[in-house]
C-alpha cells in the first residue's frame, strides 16, 4: 500500500475518498488480525501509516462539510 499524499487526497472526489477509506479500513482490520494471531511482527509501521491516512481522509471530509478553505489557513 503506497502512502497517499495529502494533496492527492484533496484532489480526489468525496466518493473516491469514501471508497479508499473502506479499502484502508479493511486492510487495517486484516493486518491487526494477523498481528493478533501471531502471524506478523513487523507491521507496526504499516498500521501507523494506515491509521494516519484514515484520519487524514476523515479530516478532509470534515473540512469540506464545514467549507474550510485550506489556502486561507496557510496565511
């Protein structure tokens, strides 16, 4: 799973982000299951990346709901 950049996530439509969010959640659940069963040890970094990307998607969706303009925040 390649890390998605924030600008790439912002360019996606909401529908595409929701689809990607479902995929990421499924992948996270699979990895956590493998870790709990003792199958994988070294996936801590991968779990962190997945959780971060999921949080970024939620944040972008919420910003759109509130109609926050990111270019105004950077000034």
